[in-house]
């Protein structure tokens, strides 16, 4: 007898059940190296497909974990180039990443911090008097 699936297929607002499109690989770079995840893709006609588990794994559904993003940004502060940062992270943490990927990631994180500073979301711990 076939076992009942642990998680039933998701439904839309109308109650239509999603159709299983099979398993698909997703690669995520973590502090401990790259991992491959197999997850189920679901589809509902006229609505497209989705992978609900991705939202649980990482709220932003990014390819790099928060720890990797932080390590790259910190290493990049003292590096002369993005390629040098990629070499340093390979040597220090055995994380293989291209200089171009480092550039995209560091610039993206910088834009987020800059926008939060202009909105006043981040309190700066110093002033011009200091």
C-alpha cells in the first residue's frame, strides 16, 4: 500500500490542488560549503509553478546564506579587488566563488545598507562630535 505523503499538495484560493512537477535541485552556498537540495515543484494551471519549501529555507530565497554574505562583505573591506576577496574566502573557509559573484553580492548588500541608512532604519553609534 502506498504511503500517504507527509505534506499534501498546496491549494490556491479557489481550493484547486497543485500538480506535482517532480523534484528539482537547488544549490545554496553556506559557511560549510555548497549544498544541493532536492525539492518538489508544484504547478497550478494559469497560475504558474512554485516551490514553497524555498521560502522556509531562506526568507529571501537567495543562493548564499546570511553567514556567507557577511563573511564576504567583511573580507572585502580590506581587499584590493573582488577577485582577491574570492581568493581569500577560498583560502580561509574553502568556499569557492568567483570574483564577479563577490562583486554582485557585496554591491547588493551595500545598496541595502545605504538605503536603510538614508531611511533612518539603522542607528549609527557615533556622530561628527566623536
